[in-house]
């Protein structure tokens, strides 16, 4: 019997005890990019979710603690009914299966993003950030360095010359400066279409918040509107961004001296930092963790990096450098293929 089998048996036994249903069956509800997984069962005809978060790999305590902060601020997060943090099993509310991603289209986007932006503003206004890790310069650099390690070197097989590092580091410095200028607020870190659910009440439901930090005010906005899994026309995105800037001004979360151009640059640089990281992260998920599906999303993420970088002269050389290193290869194809 494998460790996976042992974990499955332990999970089912725990769930049956927690629900009082000796015949409870569990089916996979979803898995994320971490070692955490979710399982759906039915108790008296009502769905529940068992979250399996092995403590030695994915400590569930931050999920519980951050979820309470969000709940206390009026966000719709899954209610925790039973928690066994030592084993890493939690029985939680099932928010359903209607994630934003498959339901977003030209006719629904304004309404769905309207709800998501309402929730984001509530987070940034009311969620306590005391004790949260800071999304600081060291963290930002660490994330961006995933790209040259896993995308350029591992995935593309590129050797970066010393003088070429100047291009990469120059772009990184520009991004870091723009992030450092911004006010700080609660930062979900993965606020996008796969982590938002359409619910009957208080939509959207918000999940996958355990990595929350205190960070730049445009980061979650960039995560939402420059989503790695869906692309919108830039003019439409900039309209949403400007409307949100005005709301931040009204909420006094933004200084009146921050005009539309400056805020849009902040937003672009937050987007760029995030997508540079994701280029490397999606490759790491394949080569290190055996999760191949993310490679199919690389072209979309790459296009974000190229488009945004080319809008700003001080980071545009990074786009040219990456294009040169890719050449004519299909970046969805693993290096060993």
C-alpha cells in the first residue's frame, strides 16, 4: 500500500467520523497547484467539502486564520465546520462549482468583475493585515527569479551571458521601484477567475487565500484583470482599472496625487512582476511536480509579459531578449520532448 493509499483511507475515515455518516463517499472536487486537494461528499443530500492539506507539505493553519479575517470583513469564504489541523483535514462549506473562468464572456464580464471588484475593495478597506508577511523587495525578487531558473534555463535550455543578465536585472529593478512606490493593503495573491465562485448569496465566493500578504495595492487588481487564464482587450482593462482608481481615491486608500497614468504604470508593473513569476512557476510545476497542464497556458502568460513590457521603454528590452531566446520553438513543448 502506498502513502497515497494510506492518506486516502485516513481522509475517508476522518470525514465519516466528522460528519457522523458511516457510509459517506468522497469524490475529487479539485486540486490546486500545491499539495492541497479538495473532496466532495453528500450528507443528508447536502454537499460538503473535505480539504486535505498534509501539514508537512501544506500547513492548513494559515488557510483557517486568513479565512477568518476575510469572513470577519464580510467576504464570502467557506465556513469551517470541523478542523483537524494536526492531521490536515477540514470539513468546510461547499461554495459550489461555478468558478468565474467558464462563465466569463463579453456579456457577463462587467457584472462578474463588478462583484469581484466590490469584494476586492472590501478586502483592501477592511481586512486586518496585522502579522501578515510583507510582500517586500526580497520576496518580489525571489518570485521573479523563478523565471530565469525554470523558464529560460530549464525549459528553454538557455545559458544567460553576463551582459544579458544586465537586461534582466534592469527590468527587475524598474518593476521593484514601481512596486515600492505603492500604498500597502491586504493582498490575496491569487485573486483570479479560478479562485472566485458565483454563489447565490454574497457573490463571489473567495477561495485559495492562504498565501495572503500585505502588499502593493495594484497587485490583486492585476491578478484579476490580467488573469493568466483569460485575456481581455486592453482598452477594456484600462477602463476597469481607472474606475477602480477612482474608488480607491473615494475610499482614501490612494493619495489624490496618483493620477491615471501613474496608477496605470503601477498596475502594469504589478502585472509584469506577477507574469514573470508565472512563466517560471508553470514550468516548475511541470519539471518538479509533474503537473503538465500548466505548460498549455505559457503562450498566454508570455504574451502578457511581451505586451506589457513593450508599453514601457525602461522594460521593453526584456521583451526583445526573451523573444530572441525563444526563437521559433513552441514553448508548450517540454524540453525533453
